[in-house]
C-alpha cells in the first residue's frame, strides 16, 4: 500500500507570489500563483470572485515581473472551497515553458 502523504507530482515545485488573471466559460477571476512547476501551478483565487470548474480550460495571464508576463491555457484539475485552484498547463509558448522549468528547478531567480 502507498503512503497516504506521498506526493504524486512528477515535476519539481517552487513557491511563488505572482499575480494572475484567468478567463473561463463563466467568468473572469484574479489571484496569486503560489506553487509552480513546469507543468502547472496552484492559484489562490481572490475571495468573492468566481471560481473555474473542474475540467474547464481557462486562459491565463501571469505577471512574474512587469517585463515578464506568461500567457497560457490550462485545464483546471483541482478546485476547493477556499478558492485554491490547481491548473495543468495545456498551451504555453516554448520560451515561457523554459522560464517555468528553470524557476521550478530552483535555477531561475525571477
């Protein structure tokens, strides 16, 4: 039997505090990217704003720095009542993917 607390993530993760905006089928939301990997991230949505639905594809704009803004699409793989949203990236430019990979691996100092 597998340990209950075993992390199923396949890629290195690193904490972040990047602002983000997302657009989905039913609305627009804002929040903070708090956990980054090369494949996706966790987004803490602003309280009171709409949440995307599980399985929904959303468009994202993530401001890492004023001169570094990632534009991507992602599939929502987790949503909880506290406003935390897990997103697996499905469409991301190669240059942006490299930025995320380097940052998540601890080699990027964004």
